[in-house]
C-alpha cells in the first residue's frame, strides 16, 4: 500500500513540474489559463507546486490551454520521460507523438487482429528501435528527393 502511495506522489510531482513548465512557457497569463480550464487561479498555483493532486483530465485541459499537445506530453511525463515531455510539448515532435499515440492502438488492432494475444512485451524495445530507424530512413529519403529535385533545376 505504501508503494502505491509513493508512486502516486511521484506521478503527481512529475505532473506538477511538467504543468509548471507548460504554464510558464504559455503565451497567456496564469489567471487566463485557470479560467479556461475552469479552475481558480490559486488552485492552479497549488497544482503547479504539487500541493494539490491533479487528475489526468485536468492536466490535459491545462496542457491544451497552454498550447501543448496533451496526450503526448502526459504519456512522456508519466513514463519517465519528463525532460522530453517538456522539450517536445509544443513542437512538431509533440504533434507527431500526439497523432501517433492516437492512431497506434487502432492500427495494431486492425493489423494484428487475433494475433494481438501473441505479442510479447519483450518485443516492445526492439519494435520501438525499428520504428525509429524506419522514420529516420523515411526522413532521409525525403531529403534526398528534395536535393535531387533542386539539382535537376
């Protein structure tokens, strides 16, 4: 039971730091963010200080109000990638992950069908490396095409 309480506290602290980064980097004042989220300004400050527990739904609304990609930011922060959550929350990588996380479960279900039960958790790391290599190759192919087109002119 104590382990669960510690894990919850750590997750809340992580969310508080991530939300603080989002709010401080937003292009609007805190009171406006609080109003848009439907929360008192003091409550938002307590959340940012980690003094008030926050649910994922509230955290997502705060991130959205701050111009961050909520799903990507929350998944990264809550899986131990807090630095990347803060770095990518408002950039193209955050947008990519937002769409990727939204599309992946459905694509896995459609593609694997009944074979989903055959997946092994130990394949996750290798699969992530494979996806990253495929994306890097895809980007390189686009860059090579752009260079070839520019040289042909």
